[in-house]
């Protein structure tokens, strides 16, 4: 039985009935959220009435109604969200591998993210959820959705300090133990990434912080990715022909923009997304196999990365317990 058949059986026998039952909560949230928004609009309209009584009674009444509706919607949404994570997301993760650990509230820590050194700015805080961790054969890994940020502090015209948070990366972030403690560091960027090249395709001066440009002997890989390393020799040691073929296969299969770094004893991978993942929808029905299938594919990407990149073949000199 292939993975899609197993997922379809899980969906038909367990997930679909649960999602259908949870649909009542989704509709409740959607209805009361709409009522809250409508009441708030009406409250503001009454505030502009020419009649004092209407301004007081109408404005206050609809404003109170908006608060009541918002509280009802929020309470129900929190229940819906928790149940979705427990009853749906957790089961999808366990279908991939029952030994994986899943925590809907936790995420990759900021110090773990900064170890990758993939982006120019160092993160000062990390927000996220849906942490998955465990081992694939002998390879420990962690994986979660994250949004990383750095802050700037300026002084406004009134002399007050203003702190702003700026997003560096938003998406899926994964790391696993590599099968050697590397002395240098090697980075793999999307070829069209404008943070390392200009519009003419020439590398920017600031990209040199990642080392020298490395030319490799895989034309298809070179069309998709650019490689920078502090050691030309070690970059070729890491990015073997099989490793490059595996990364190209992953790219061709999923079509995601991917960033890799090989540093110390870890391989890191960052995949940008501009939307929340693994979250229940309020706008449309949650009884949808395609949503579950996408969730399975994204979580299953961990296993694909480790296996395709051959991390479990420990051919180098590092000793393992």
C-alpha cells in the first residue's frame, strides 16, 4: 500500500468524520465573527448620528454586541484550533512516523536558527509553532514553522524611542545532524536569489560573507542553485554528485525555493512561505482531503530531505553512539 492510499484511508476513516464534526465550530466562529464586525461598523455609524440618544444607545449597544460576539468567536476558535492540532495534525505526523514527537505550541529556538547563518541579519526573536522532532534511523532532526525578526530602535520627532520589528524569514525551517563535523561552512542559495546576485546575475559584494563562489560539475544543479563556501575542497566533499542529484530531485518534486547551509555538525534548510501552514481555515470548509494531503506532503518533506540527501549513510569519520 503506497503512502497516498494510507493517507486516504486515514482521512476517510478518522479525519473526515472528525473534520465534519468540527465544521460546526468553524461555522459558529465565522457567523459570530461576521456579527462582531458588522456590530462594530454600526456602532461607529451611530456615533456620527445627529441625535444624542442614538449616539449613546445605538453606539453603546452595538459596541457591546461587537464585544460579546468577538468573545464568543474567539473562545470557540481556540477550542477549534486546539482540536484541529490534536485530532488532525498530530495524526498526520504520526502516519508518517509514529515515533516522531509533535508539539503544536513549540518551535525552533532562535539560537538554533542563527546557527544556520543563512541570512545577512541575525535574528533576535523567533515566533512559530508545530515543532516536529525525532530521529530518522540514526539522524536526529528538528523541523517547525517559524518567523524570525530583528529589531531597530529610533527616536521620533517628540524625542521618544520607537522600537520596530522586521521580518527576516518566514516559512519552514529544518535542521539535522550531518555525518561529519565540518571545519568550514558551505551555503546553497537559489540561483535567482537577489540577496546574493543583482539583476544582471552577478554576485553582490556582501555575498562574500558566505565565502567564495564554488563552481560544480552538475549543470542542472548550477541552473537552480549558487554555492558559496569558505573551503572549495570541503564544498565538493559535502556536495557530492549524489547529494546534488538529491537536492535537484527534491526541487523538481516539490518546486520549493530552498536555502541550505552545512556548518559544524548540522545541515540546515529554510523554505520560505508567505502564509500560515498547518492551521484550520475559517473562511472555507475544513472537510477537504487536499488540505490534509498538503499537510502530509510538507511534514513528509523532512523524511525526504534526510533520506534523499543520504544523511543516514555515515561514511565519514565522525563516531556515533
